[in-house]
C-alpha cells in the first residue's frame, strides 16, 4: 500500500492518510479483513513520522474502519465499506458545497455552473482512469 502525501495541500498529513484509506476501502482496493501496513512500514512508505501514521490509524479505529487483530496488527473492519462510502460522499459533498458557495458569491448562475460541471464531466470521461492512490 502506497500513500501519496502532499505536504503543501493544506490538509494535515494524518488526515490525508486517513482519507486515502477510506477511499481505498470505499472503492474496493482494500477489502474487509485485509491487513494494513504496520505503523512503521506505512511511515517508511509515505516518508512521514510514525506518530503521524499512528494518529491516522487511531482515528480510523475510532471510526470503526480498522480493528486490531491481536498479535498481527490492524485490518479492515466488517462495517468499513459502508462507513467509507458514506464518508467519501460526505467529503465530496463538503468540497462541492464550498465550490458552489464561491460560485454563487461571485454571481455565477446555476445554469452556468451546470454547464461547467457538464463540460468537466465530459473531459474527465475522456481521460483514462487514474491509478489508485493506494496500491497493494
């Protein structure tokens, strides 16, 4: 599993790790019962501090996405796919709401926004699929 960390994007690194695990579970790249890398291994792969990974994993455990397997580490919990799909939609909804607020504040009409969205969707549909951010 490889996390792509961008320290300049304004999102805390632990949260980037957390989001990438959630998205990987939501899209089926990480399956129920599959183990995630140890804190040390993930920190090494992502080139971040072990405490940062530990915080991300702790948050994921508190949310019911990861569970501890005694003696072997952390694995994807049974309810994780549903939790992660819901979380993924909420993250996208929040980002979309922010963009729409900016558009409306700048007096861009709903019709103009729909046109922009349609144009961008058409462009994205022409591109080859992006590689997963987390690779097993």
